[in-house]
C-alpha cells in the first residue's frame, strides 16, 4: 500500500507566478537540498514505459482522444517557463530552472502533478509504515519550503496538506492497494462503496464550508465529499467517482491489480491516517475472501455528501432494501464482519497473527464506541474532531459565526506544513494529538526506504548510484553505464522482491556500478 499527496500551494503577496511554475520550484528546491545527502539523483526522470492510465478495470480502455488531459499521466511533462505561463494565465520567470520530477533515496517520488507538488510514498506492507512514509513526505515538502525561503530570487512559497482552496477546486490525496487480479471488480465495487461512503467519520480532515465552493454555511466532516459526482469511473479530476477504475497495476499485470483510491482526505492526524489504511486493508481482505458485508445505499453519492454534512451524526440514510442506517451503523457492520473474518483465519490473535490486524481492530472498535457516546472525546485522535474542537473554541471566545472569514483562515492554517505556523503541529507539540509512529522514525523515513518491498532496491539504487540512474518508476530502474552504449533497464515488477533481505548483500559486496549490474544479472538468473 502507499499514499499520494498533492499539496495546496500558495505564494503570498504576488500574482506573478502560477501554481505549475511554483510547483517546479518546490521540486528543484528539494533537489538542491539533497545534493549533500545520500539521496542523490535529483535529476532522475520518471520511466513511463509500463504506464497505461486509460486502462479501465471493467475490461476496456478509454480512447486517448476522449480522455481529459489530466488523465494522460503516461506522458513526460516537458514544459518551458513560457508555456507554463501561458497555461496558467500569468507571467513566468524564464531565468528559473524547471524541475518536474525526482525519485528519492527513500524510494518515494516527488513531482509536479496537476499544478501541485505531489509526494508519492514508497510501497509498504502495513498501516504503521503507511503513516510513517506518508508523514515523511510532509518533511520533504517542509525542507523544500525552508530551502526556498533561504534562497534569494525565489518568491515565498507555502504548502498546505489539505484538499481544497474553497473556491471550487479540489486536489487529491490518493491511496493505492495491491490486490489479486482474480478478485472480480464488481465485488470490489459492491464491497467498498458503503465502506467508503461512511469511512469519513474516522478519516475525514474536516472543512469549513458546504459545497464545492465552500459558500454554504457550516462545518463538515470531509474535505473531499462534495467533489464526488459518480459511483464508478476512470476519472480523477472531473466527474470524480467513489470507486476509481484505473487499471494500472505497476506490477505483474496477470497477477496483480492496483486499487487506486481517490476518495480519502489528506490527513495530518496519525490516528486518522492509520485507520484509513488499516481498516481499508481489512475490508479488502474480506472482499478477496467473500466475507464483506452486503448492503447498498440507494444513492451512494448523495449519502456520501449527507454523511459529511452531518457532523453531529443524527441522520439516517436510505438503503436499496428500504431500510435506513446511520454512518456509524454501517461502520459497525464492517467492523463486526472484519473481526469475525480475522478470528476465522487467525490473523487477529496478538501472539500468532500478524500483529497489525489485532491493533487495527482494537483501534477501530475504540473509535466507533467513542463516536457513538461522546465524539468530542476523540479530539486528540480524529482529525475532523480535533479541528472542530479548535474552531468551536475560537467561535466561543470571539463570537464567530461559521461564515466568518476568520473561520476559513483557521481551517487553512490547520494544514500549513510549517510547524511554527500549522495549528495541527502546535497541538501535536503540546501533546494534544496522539502519535502512532515516533518523530524519529518519520525523520529516518525521509532518507531510508522501507526494507520489506521493492522500494528498498529503488531507494538504494538512488543512494548508491544516483548519478547513473537516468530513469526510474515503481516497476523499473534505468542505469546509464559510461562504458556501455545502451541503457540498462532493471525490471522490478514483483513488489515483494528487491527487499533488504534479498538485495542488501548485493549492494554491500559490489565494487562499482558495472560490478553491481553484473552480480544482479547473475543473481537474477
């Protein structure tokens, strides 16, 4: 599993530069920041060879001429400053470098996507690591912002881990999960839709304003809910669907499917992020084994928005069978089914199971119980509750209404990635937000890749041979060897190969790139 976070970007006090150009400066700043570190290879380009963003999991491919430009993610961006300026409607600076992509020494990717800087975390195998390497991305973004602030000639740039500018624009925080291709996609749709409609009561980041442009008065649970318009579909930036059908596995296609989840909020809260990855993984396991709950909302899109708007959780929502349920009812059904499934296969046993399953089930139950009795008791765990609690304090102190402009500013300041500015980080520093991973382990994850997936091999290649890695992707690393006339492309299509256990010795015993590739080829055969 892994995460993709598009950061909100703003340059205060200037209209000269548009978001795409500003985003290239974030990537370039981090490239400069890493020049003196082990994570070399700032110029590494992305290998698009095996990407196919128009393949649909329902069994067909969208014609390229029918696709929205934002869907064509298999094309190398090659924009000049002047082109960026024309696209954005603002002037650009042709003297500044444009950098669109980096592959990092921790196995992650930092690049420009849809006019936002995006950090895509490396592949991990458990929800704790998903939280850890996602949070490492916030430190990567922070390092770039610090570098820009200390560099003459570049405008101030601020980044926000949120999902909307409250002016009808939303940007994504996506999750990815590897699944067996043998699971019928229809089962994924039916099993996940009710879960995703209601998962936000644990994982929502909270938002001031109702509607896509935020003009409606009030507070809601999710930043993303109002931007979804379909139940199932291939799009990610228009007509957003609850279940995305992009069939781009980044692995052996005959064996694997990558489930691309676009409905989640960007979480700073570690508990919300942990539950997002942990519970979704358990639900996918149930879907694979045919034990997921069976229920259908009469109108999933309308219910998704209604759940988000009902932060007091008083409403019931119509199912296709005519019955009505609360969002909490649906989550309890999934939890009980997940517990029964885990007990049946032994994964919930703290001593003989995987350890993660029991912990996720326990936290899931703890949170649902509190949501049913005293939701505000979760102000140190769930992000939307923490934000609501803080906003209510300002409202009570200053007599503010929900449509007061200061409410929106507080909401924005919550997500500022600078610890001295961000309200989330101030609560974290004061011990008012719970951790599930330590600050030290997050800092280490900025530089080091996970050890139990192919991300280890990718990250070590960048660290050890960065100047010679001319391209990389989730399923390949491409080397340029001075003595050879052809580029050397190493396929990494098996996600659980390339681990520390399988390849660390290979990195340690080589005497140079040629020796490394020779030994790698010999070991492969």
